[in-house]
C-alpha cells in the first residue's frame, strides 16, 4: 500500500516538473526521486515508465529522463475544398436516406417504410437462418443469378411466362431498381413514372442520368390517356409503376385500366417496370394478379422484394426479365456485386416455402386492417379537414392537407414534437398539385398511432394560430 502511495506521489511530482519545464529539461534522477519520496528504485522506475507512456517524459538510456517535446497543436481539418471538387448535390437525395433512418425511442413513428417490429416474423427468420448457417454448402460460391430454388419461387409468384432462368436475386428492391434503370437505358434517356410515386425510384432514375417525366394518377392508378400522351411526346421506352397499393397514395391499378396500359406500352415498344412491393399487404378485397402474369411478349420487367413484408434485415429481392432485357440486367447486376449472401438466400427459401410464411401473411392482414382503421379513426376525430381515402392495402394512408397548411412546415413542426410524418412534395417528380403527407399505419402499434395523430392535431392547430397572428389583419 505504501509503495502504491509512493508511486502516485512520484508520478504527480514528475507531471509537475513537466508542466513547469520546457522540452529538453532534465528531470530529477532516480536517486533524487527515491530520496524525495522515500520510494524504492522499482517504484520510481515504474512511475517514470508510466509518465513516459503518456508522452510527457523522454528516457535517454545512460543520460537520464527529460521533458518530452510537446506535440504541435492539432490543426482543424479544412474540408472546404470538397465543395469545389464535388458536383452539386441532387435535390431530394437526403430524403431517401431519411426513409431508412432509425428514429429515437421516444419518437412516435407515423411514417415508416417497414413493419412495426411486433409484426415481423423474426423468430421464424432467425430459425431459418440458423438452419441455413449449419449447412456448410451454403457458405460456398453462389451463381450471380441466385440460388435455383429461390429464383423458382420468385418466378412462381410473378406468374405468366416467367421461369427460374428469368430471375435475378438482388440485395433489396433499391438495388434491383438501380440495376433496371441503368441496365435498360442510356444516360439522357427518358423514363416515365407515376405521380406521385416512390421517391427512391425517382432518385435512382436521376442517379442513372435519366430525364424523369411524371404521369398523374388517380384512385384507379395511372391515367391511360396521360400515359399515352407522355409516350407520344417523349419517345420514352420505360415506364415505372406500382400497380398494387402504390406508395405513397395506395391506389390499385383498376381491372378496366390494365388492358389499356398494356396496349399503350405495347404500341410504344416500351418496357413496364412492375414494382410489386406490396404483395402480401392486401387488406380488403381480392388480390389482383401481377401485370407480369398477363404479359406474353416480354414488356414487363418484374421487381419483387421481401424486405417490406418480412423484416428490414431480409435484404432479398428479385428482378424478372425475359429475352435480351434479361441478359442486359445480368450484366448490370454483375457490376454492382457478384451475388447475395448464400446463407441469406438459403434461409429465405426455407422461410417462404414453409407453412409459417402463409401464417405470417394471414396474421399480417388482420393486424394491418386493425391498425389502418385505428389510424383513420384518429384522423377523422382529430383532423377532420385532412382528406384521407381508405387504402385497400399497403402500409400507408395519403392525406391531402387543408388550405393554408404546408407539408414541409407541418413535417418540421411535428418533428419538433417527436412525431414523424413524411411530406408529400418529394414523392412528385415535378410540382405537386397540393400539400400532402404520408401517414403509415403499419409501422407502429395502435396506441402510438392514436397518440401521434393527436399530437399532429395539436401541431396543426399551433400552425393555424401562428398564421392568423402573422397574417395582415382585416
């Protein structure tokens, strides 16, 4: 104990000498420190090594110990040169990142692209991944296209003329869309997209150097008359759409419009990218077949992801394309990465071919219906002048805001009150026809949805009061 105290005294003494001295000053010798603190040689040597390890003391064998040179003051990094070296950022890119941002625990999530954790089949997925990991063969090389069994499953889900050989497994829908936009176009080409539509698709198309032209939609999906006009005026050869529970507005392409859209795409000699993101999310009515199942001549490029309907960690999706388009997309995929993890593919096959997959979908349907109804009930009670239609499926409700409420202002004010909603503006590739917000019912429990809408109503009332105060008095 005494030696420990002596070591502390020697260390403190050495630090004092360093603070008072200049670099290169000689420190007291071991003998002097022993006498000064009544410490043993071992204790003094240990103390010197300790202070030397802190960079304060420099030991010169045979000469003694000296105050070490002081490091030059750290210079603050100057990163301003990057503003000149980099091209201007594309508007809206930061909003894509915010789609997958993890909120703080205290935040009420009224806009999320993923299921509430309570609805995710994580135990079944964990068990499937554990079984896959124990099979040594799953850790080997995997074909670029993906495992045969998984591609066959996606082909059956797409229907129609698709076979396993037409499918490419990808690490999520975003990677799939990136491959499609780059693989089937050249920079400067035009792509038609629904308006509004998934903002991640808008961002990926622009990143591929494409000119994005929006085509308005209504409650029955894309408007065929405007789609035909857009093809005629632009000469586009690519049309991206979400015919089932479109994100963000929830519309389903009606049975009557499907043949019209096919006829227009065929006449234009174009590809139709079917983003089938919401299959498994239908709440009311029958589930319509994929557009791909009605395509004979290879116009439909099919994209399907399992991430949304299962869990964020299941980064598995597929592209379906036939003919030369399929060959082009294989090349595009090979430029991104070689293949999706073998164990993850094996676990996915295990999961989607087991009875637990269908049970999950049945349970999910009831849970989403209950949460949708809870959200809409809260909106009707607390925000009666928000115009919200009842979606027949998906994860989101699309709300048109009343006159005088700006979507960006409301979104920022809600965030300050720990409520997350997503503004409508970024979902339009051009000027929006009004102010909207996306409200998600699948990403939080019912009590959180109700409380979040109540807070949103309080924020809206505060915005109105502030507007009345700052507007000219009549």
